[in-house]
């Protein structure tokens, strides 16, 4: 979420109340990561499950069974406190309900384009999806809802999931329970690059997956990048981002808390405040410093705020919206006296949170229903977050009857002849001549003499 010199010039004068200490994007492709991932994927493709097991042992300290049994999945909720189990069940229900509503609004259709000529779209689910469920220092328990659950809501027949084991203790039971609620078909205790490679190469289950989804660290993201083309992917996610667009009506304590709420994802997670009020901006900076003093994740959130945090003072609300669209944040909160204005004006964001009561964390945990797998690094200019539509192929079809040939074939003859594509031209000419023979109208005159 940086503003380049050219972008700043186009935006017009604005004021930095706090600039990021690091000049440059927070996530760049590390050549060492690229090389290591390439080596691992080549090794996994060449030696198969032996390599997967070796990496699991060396990187995760795990030598147990790769596949989690159906019985272990089913009983995973028993290891959780009742209130956590109930919260996860609520998160799955909300996310599934939203995804199911999205699916209902993607409807097959057919249209008559001309008499005897119809075209249509049929939404066909991807056959096999592999979901990666991160479980590092802070396991994101709602990840299965956003990936496995949404794929199943789209109608994907087979969804595999992988999550990193924690030494010989295996998989975190809360991650398993989220996958169980989301109706995962098969679950594996495999992490990192080896998980992505194993799913893409068909080493887990009975065939390669067609698509890989889910967030992860730099190695996971690089593996998805290198496997793209062999399989589809959802998106290449970088560090989590948040921006809050607020005016003088916003509460600085709430704004500060929401900025830190995403900054604690990692020490390179950008957090930005865009405001039309200098007083609010300075009060938020002060509130962040106070809140960091007692925040248990201050080592992470504090580093992220110091290095990648920013507060930008806009001259008016139009410029504030323009600055936000340049940043294109993954998560964008709007806390102003006229949220509807910004809702209509804003174009570039992963997901929008309107009003002071709509904190990002509600979505992060699945409780608000919307997806938290979202575009980062300004890719919201051309990309959207994960949804049921990403698991559906809108396949077109067309049907032309005999009587429609007179409306189609002559134009195809003319265009094909002009292009010099004689075989294309012949496919239309043959049909015109066939109709002529049976109707008694065609007299054998070549197409070129018929004034094609």
C-alpha cells in the first residue's frame, strides 16, 4: 500500500501525518525463496511421496500418517472448549449462508440472438480443489470456511485440504473442526511447499487437483505462483493490509484498535489511515502508541506500524476516496458522517466494511459471512476476493438451426475471405450450398460469383 511519486502527483497536494519508515512494498519476491521453492517442487515431482514425507519430517518434525482419518475429523470438536466450538459453528453457518446466496445469484441462462440462433451460459463447478489451511504462530481457524466451505457451496465434488502439523502432535484440533464443518472430503497433515506440490502432482488422493486456494507464508505463495498454469489458483496473497477512511466523527480509539487488529498479522503488514481531519489523524497516532503499551502482540503489531503504518491527510472527501483507490487495500473500513458517498465512490478494495461497527475482525473470523481470502499489493485494481464464482466455470454454448444459416453463413464467408482463412469460409459455404440443394434454390454457382 505505497503511493508512488507519479501517483502522488496525480492525486494533488496532500499531507503525510505519518509516513512508512520502509520505502518500498512490504513483500517482494526473495530470490532465495524462489530458488528453494523451485528445488522443492522439482524434488516432489520427481520422487513423489518420499520427498513429501522427508520435508514433513525435516521442516515440521512430523513422521505420522499424512491423511487425517474420518474418525479423527469427526471427533476433533471434542477437544475444544464448548464456547470455541459454538463460535466456529456460527462462523461456518454465516459463511456458508453468504456463499450459498452468491451461488443462487449465478444463474444459467439462454438467449435467442436471432431467429433460430441461441446462446447460453452454464455454470459448471471445478472438479477437484486443494485448499491450504495455514496454522503457524496464529492458526486462522476460519480459513476452512472461506476455502473448503465456499468450494462446497459452489458445488465442487471433491475438496482436499492440507494444513501443517505441529511436530508429533499432529494437526490443531480447531483447524480440523473447521475443515470438518466445511465438509472437506479428505484432510491431510502436510504443510508448506510440500502440501501444494503434493496436491498439484496428484500425490494425495486419486488425482491431481485442478485448483489450489488458500493463504500462506512467502514459500506457499511462491509455490502457488510456480504451479499456476499446471493448476488454477485463487490469488497471490501478500501480507495482510488494512486502511481506515475516517473523518472527524470517528472515534480515534476504535480506529487505532482496528488498525492494530490487522497489523498484528505480521511485522510487514501495512496499516493506513486516510482522513480529512488532522485532529483525528494525530489523535489516532497517539491512541496507537498507548494501545501498543499493553498489547500482547506489540512486538509484531508495533513493528508493522513503525515500518509500514501511515496516516494521510486529504484536503476533502473526494481526494480521500482517490487516495484510497490508489492504495487499493485488502481490507477497507469507512467511518464517516456519509458512508454512502464512499460506498458509491470507491472502486479498489478487497472487501469493504461500512460504519464504525463493522470491524474487519468480524469477517476475518467468518462471523460476518464474507470471505477473508482477498487481493493484496494493489491487485484489487483488477482482482476480487475468493467467492463461489471462482470455483465455477461459466461455460458458453450455442445452437444454430437450419433456418438460421441465411443469417449467419454469408457474413462468415465475407469475414473469412477477407482474412484469408479459406477453411473457415468453407464451413459456412458448405451449409449454404446444402440448403440450396434441398430447397431447389442453389444452382451450383460458386460462392465467389454469388457476390460473397
